[in-house]
C-alpha cells in the first residue's frame, strides 16, 4: 500500500467520522442530511483511491452511481422535510417524538 | 484489424420481468396524469395485473438458469423462490390496499407506481450478484418505501415516520457503501463470484479489509431487516406508516433483504479464513433479536407496534438459517430450504394480520383494545386474525409451526442446540402477546360505540386477500412440500 | 378393516369442516352430523380391533410425506397396533356418548353449531394423536387437542373467568410443549429419524442404559406429559378448565386428552426403560400428584372441582404405574377411568343442569329422589373410582398398587394406599352431599329439580355399565383370571422390558400370589374404611352431629349455613391432620405455584417495559444505538477472526 493510498484512506475515514458526528449532534434535519452526504462522499473518495490502485474503471463507475444515489436521496429527503415543515413549522428532529415506546 | 468490442448478448426473456415491471410502473404514473380524477382508481387493479404479468414473465425467465446483464444478475433457483414470495406478497399488498387508500385520500397513481418500483427493487435485490447492482436495487427499494411511508400527506405521524425512516435509512446506507468500498478495495472486484474466487489469494492486510467491509455490509442489512441492535427504527416506522405499506415493509423488504444477504454470505462462506467462530456475531444478533423483539412486544398496546416487535423477533429466527448456511456447509441445503419456507410463511402470516388490521381499522386507530369483541361483531375477521396469531406463535398445523420446525431442526443438525432452545423459549414468551390479541377478540365485550357503529364493508379485494392467505397458511402447513416442490 | 383406518380421523375432521362451514344452516342438525361421524369411527375402530385381535400385527398406513428436508422425513402415516387400537376404542366410544349427551345438555345454548364443530375438531386431533406413527404427527395432534381444549374452556366467552382459565391452560401447556418439542429435536439429533419404529428399534444401540441423553429425552418428554396430563407442578390449569361446558370436561379433561401424556409415555416405553432415573421421577411425581390432588379434593365444595382434582389424582396413579414399569396397568387404568370419570362428569352435568347452573354441593342434597337414574349411575361410577371390589376401578387400581409394591417402592405404595383411602372418602362425600340427606337448595330451584331427557341419561347408563364391568377384561391371574388386557398389550408394552432383559439389567422379582392377595385385601379394607368414614360424617352425622354441636356451642349454630360443615369436620373424629394437609396443599397451589407463574410474568413485564423506555422516539438516540450495533458487529468480526 503506497503512501498516497494511506493518505487518501485516512482522509476518507476522517470525513466519514465527521459525517457520523454530524449526524449525531445536529438537530436540524437539513444539517443531518448534509452529514450523510459527507459520509457518502467519504466512501466515494475510498472508491476512487482503490480504483486508482487497481488501475480499473469499476471503482470510478461506482462513484457515479453513488453520486446518483445521493442526489435521489437528497430529493426525497427534501420533499419529506418540506412536508414536515408545512405541518409542524419546524424541522428540528427533537420535536419529532410522537412515535415512541 | 481492430477487434470489435464484444457486446454482452442480451436475452429478452431473461430480463423481461425487470424491464417490463419498470415500464409498467412508469406507464401507471403517466396514465394517472391523463386520466380524469374519478377514473384514477383504476391504478390499483392495473398494478395487480402488472404483478400477475411479472409472475408469468418470471416463470419464463427462470426456465433456464442464467446470468443476464453481464453476470450482474443471477437467475438461480434460490432467487426464483424469493421472487415468487415477493410477487405473492406484492400482489396481496395491492389487494389489501384499496379501502385504505380510499379512506385516507392517498393518490392512487403514485401509490401504485411506487409500490411497483419498490417491488422492482426487491426482485432485483433478490437476483443481484454484484455489489453495485445490489446497492442500486436496495436504493430503488428504499427510496420508494421512504416516500410511501410519508404518503399520507395530512397525517403528521406518517410524515414523522418517513423522516425517521429516511434519515436512519440513509445513515445505514452510508455504512453499507463504505463496506462495499472496502470489499472492493480488498479484492478489486464488485462481482460476488469474482470476490469469492480472489479471496483465497488475499493477503493478511486485504483480509482485514474484507472483514471490516463485510461487517459494515452486514450492518447495513441488519438495518434493513430490523435486526437488533439496529432495529430501533422499525416500531416507529411501522406505527406511523400507512398500514398496507407497513405490511409491505414488514414482508417484502425482509424477503428481499434476506435473499441478498444469502448471496453475499454464500460468496464468503467457503473462504477458509471464515471459521465457524467468525459467524459468532450472527449468533449474537439472532439471540438479541429474538429476545428483544419478543419481550418488548409484550407491553405494546398498538397492534402495528406489536407486529413490528414480532417482526424483529421473526427476523431473529430467520437469521439462524443464515448462520447455519454460513458456518456448516453440510446442512446448507436444509437450512436454505428452511429459510425459503420461513420467508413464505412469515409473509403470509403478516399479510393476513395486517389485512385484518386494515379491514377493521378506523381512521388513525390501531389500538388492540379496539378489537374487543370482534368475534361477536365480525366472526370471520376474528377467525382470520386468530389464525394469523396462532401461526405466528407456531401452533401446528399452520405454516408458522412447520417453518419454526424447519429452522430449529436445521439449527440442531448444525450443532446449534442452544440456539434452538433459546428460540423455542422465545416463542413460548411470544405466546403471551399473540394470545392477548385472541383473548381480546374472543373474550372481551365489544365497546358500545363499536357495537353500534356499523363497520364499513371489508371489500372484495381485501376479502380475497384474506381468504387466499388464510387458506395458504393452512394448506402449506399441511402440505409444505407443495411450496418446496415448486422447482 | 385396517385399510380403512384413515377414516377414523377423517370422519370427525369432515364433520368439523361441514359444521364449521354450514353451521348457520344446519343449526341443531349439526349435532347429528357430528354424532354420525363419531358412530362411524366406532365401527371402524371395532373393525381394526377385530383385525388386531386376530393377529394382523402392527399396521402402518402411509398417507403422504409431510415434511421432507434432506434425509429427514416426516410422513403423515397412521400406526395401528394393540396400544393405539385400545385408545381408539376408548376415544370413539366415550366420545360418541359425550356427543349424544351434548345434544341434550347444550340445547338452546348460543353457538350450538360452533360447539359441535370444535368438539369434532377435538376428536379429529385426538385420533391423530393416538394413531400417529411418528413424533411430529403426534405433536400435531397434541397441539390440536390443546387448541380445541382452550377454545372449549373459553366457550362461555362472556365470562371473564372462563377466558382467564382458557388462557392459563394455554400458557401452562406451552411450557410442557416446549419440553416435548425439545425432546423431539433431541431424538432427531441423536437417532436421525422420528418414526416410532425407527427410534425404538435403534434405541438399545444408540442410547446407553441410564445414559445422559436418553435421560434428558425422557425427562423432556415427561415435561410435555406433565403439562398435558396436569401433574405436579403444572396441574393448576385443570381445575380452572372446569369453566368449560360439562360434557367438555367429561370428554377432554377427564376421559381422553389429559390421558394423552400417559399414552405418550407408554408409547415411548422403550426409551423410558433405558432411563431408570426418569422412571423413578415419573413414579415419584405420579404418587405425589395422586396424594396431593386427593387431599385437595376433600375440601372442595364445587362438584366439578372435586371431580377435577380426582382426575388429577387418578392421572397420578397412572404415572405411578408407568414409573414402576407397569405400562399395561397404566393403560388399563386409562381404559377404566375413561368410563367411570366420564360417567361422573356427565352425572355432574345433569345435577348442575337440574340445579340451574349451581355447582356448590352444599346447596344440593337429597337429589336421588327426583333423579333416580343419575343417582344410580353416579353411585356405580363412585364405587368404581373408589376401587370397590369387583368394579372396574378395583382391578385397575389394584394392579397399579401391586406393581408398585412388587417393584420395591414401599413408600410410594403407602402413599398410593392413603390416596386410595382419600379417594373413597371424597367421592362418597360428593355422592352423599349431592344425592342423600335433605335438600338444601332454595325453594325456587328445588321445585325445578327433575330427571334429564333420554339423550342425557342414556350415555350415563352405558358408561355406568362399563364402569362396573370393564374390570373383567383383566382379572388378575391370582384371582384365577387371565389378565387378558395385559396380555393383549404385551407386544407393545413389554418391549422396554425385553430390551432390559437383553441388556441383563432387569431383575424379575418372584411372584408371590399370597402376598398379592393380602395386599388386595388391605386395599379393599382401606377403601371400605374410606366409604365408612364418609358415611359416618355425611350420613350419620349429617343431622345429628351438627345438632349436637349446636346444643353445646350455640356459636357454631349461628354460623351461616354454608359454613358449618367446616367446623363440623374440624371437630368430628376425622383426622385433623389430613385437613391441615389438604389446606396446606391448597395454599401451595394458590400461593407457591401461582406465585411462581405470576412472578415470572412480572419479571417478563418489567424487562419489557424497560426495553420500551429505551425507545424514546428521538432520532439520534436511535442513531447512537445503531452506531453501537455497527461497531459491535465489526469489532466482533475482527476479534473472532
């Protein structure tokens, strides 16, 4: 494993961890969605790194798919947030505890 | 001479079910746009027709085992069974929907189309033999279900469930993708077959990546299958989602998830680095799920929540077969049969229970006390619910019993006696809460309000669904080989 | 006729289906459909019996393959041999009589058709249980009878106590079934097959005599039997099961279903013979149950509860017989018990009907005047259950006691003997309280007391007749009889002994005819003593003792009518210790066993509500849970690598 790979993977893991922390500490749904995007992009970075080391295009293609998935998720997510905002006037996830137990 | 790039040959028969299902769903959305409002109801019957068509096409496609799309999909017997189960489940879900959709003013076209897209995701997941395909089909499935969960626009609980399902689902997907990245990094391929081939040559370091990668993928599946300790979303989402969608999440996505997990596990199971100990984690997850699911269900008052916890427990039972398949090659065939049979059984029992819940539910109320005296007011519905509960408990001669018997005997053959004992004890505990539903229906007085207000008619489609699943629960319980002998 | 044995479960199964589907249309005719099916099963059973009697040995009928996984196969196959044919006869004859009786008893009840559908379904499952050729099919029947029993216990569903009773029966039985199922898995694991013949043929080879595996298997099987046959410590459900209609109590909770545990143990006698420890436990539990249940029976006021405790006690006798290796004696007691206990319950049904639904014996009395047939049949059956010489119960009970003594279990024999005394006492107590003396019923009900219609008295007469003469099937050799019954069952019940003989572990005790006669005399004496004691207290003492006490202690006289009997008993010459024991046993039932069950339930609930609190509904709380889960999975993977 060459040094550039290690650097990239460490960066990727760092971004992934930042994403996890963001998911756990943010209260605004949009911020949480952004944290998830961070995690997905960290995975993308890992894909590209591995693809480069294998000198194959598979990993790069995978990245395209992941980006598509992330976009679709964002679209659905924003639609849900708007719906929630209309009915409750907030997208603070702390307020969403009607369902519990 | 330049060599011509070889275009992978595409056999239409092999891909027809997937392509046609996609087109069918799109056509329904389009048709919905152009139809006048009062005729839009036709979407659900159209959807059902689509399912029948796909069933026919699938039987054609699976005539000869093949690997269409350049080996990304695999049309093996196992996948065939899963697709049968998913299609039966999807068909029944459409049948139990009309009343509910009508009552809650859900747009018919979107609802049906999304249901079909979710089914497309499921059957793709069941046949996918490659990690990118697996990820994409999982996303098709999940995104459709997120929207369907929140499709009751005026109901804040539905939106809340959608929000939780979406955010937690996306969170778990991120881990799954990271896992795929690691597995890819270790082996240089995303094809499960190639991964399996390259694993023996993997060095010490690559092996580490494989373990981490597989762990993350497993975690992603645990979320989808609502296995403890990644089960916490399930009760909330099940409670908040529209009831037919709850039924569909509880059944279809589990069947598809287990099918995909089976493919992944099978590709790794024969690698020598994977000893029996390696799969100990599956043992722990199964026990956690059985215990947490069954215990937490006891104190539930809402039928949908109760079924959510029960589905967690049932996922635990089913995971036992995956554990056996992964760790003891000698029992693999038996365990696979057990897995397939239980998936069918589980789907039938749950759809029957949810079908009854829809048939006698009123707006926004699914409290168990609401079923008091149901045996008096509508004896047939009560009998159907009782059958579902008994089957879930595992009383012979229902499918629930035969399924549990298959699973536990596979576990014992593989030497997991303790798992069988824990499973049996857990199902003794489960008798308590399943029975409570029966007791409430048969032995409590109906509330005055329930006795006076006339129940709305069940509807032909829903009745048909209930009848079909009841009959199948008993028939497949008495003649299990009818299902296992299909292919 | 053997080829038609499939008709036996098929007919009541069809009846259940037809009544279930067309009950609304059939209404009262549904009873006739059910009876016709049952009469058909009698004919087939008799035919099978005839064939077996004439040496057409064990016969297996394959219907279809039910479960088939790899090398494991569960066939739906029926096995007819000496043992199952005896059970067939008992179930079909007693069943038919109870069905006939039910047409009178349930007349005008709501859900008449539903009742017969469930009863037919019960008969179907019971036949399946008895005829099964492998453990799995037996388990199906086992669960089926249980299910029908809960349904029928909760028949009067508008009464909460009936619902609670049904639920209690269900949960207690689940505990037993858990053991049974585990035993099935263990058998499959060790022998690779589940057919009776397959397992029993291999047993001497694969199981070591007294080995751990076979002991575990037999104990787990016995756990199932304890649940189903209401033995200590799982007997609490049976008295509560009396909440169901009385014919149901007669058929299911006395004559047939509760004996399924005994039948199962006899069926597995090969395994039990290989596990002496289990045999010892079976014998001890049986004797203890016989004793404790009999002592509780003494103080009950409710006529059905007296009969329920006596059923438990008699089942205890059966297990005692099995535990000491007298398998044929156990089956013989099932056979005779089915008749006299069925008769007693049906009589109790008549009495309760006449009393307009009142079960309390202290409100009855003097009913022999108005209800001659009921009285006489009850009398006959009481003689039989008490073990009065030459009645059916005499032969069967004596055989058990003799076998116990002969096998060297002196203490258990003594316990059995005392229980026999108590049996005679409490059964005659119930007879005297119900039918003799002056009526204590309110005037309104008194005027209402009358004999029951023919449909209800006819079964009584038949059953009473059998309770008197069924014993002659097996007159012991010492009384110049042929012990025919034992001889008939020999091929099935002696297999265990044969295996032990081959292994040279059995020590055939010498037969001493004089001793047997002596013991027979002793138990006869004990029984007569019990009857005499009951007579002294409840007939002789009935008017005088209370009056005498009343003159001496005015306080007692002022006690309410419902209470004085208790003081009477306390202060009469009757052994005080027994009463105390009875009370203690009763307390034990209520506090300890209910306590254990409720305690477990409480623990389960508290765990459950704690789990519930974890589910806060907060999104990131779930996220943290997930993250912990993911870390656990990955870490475990790396650690177990």
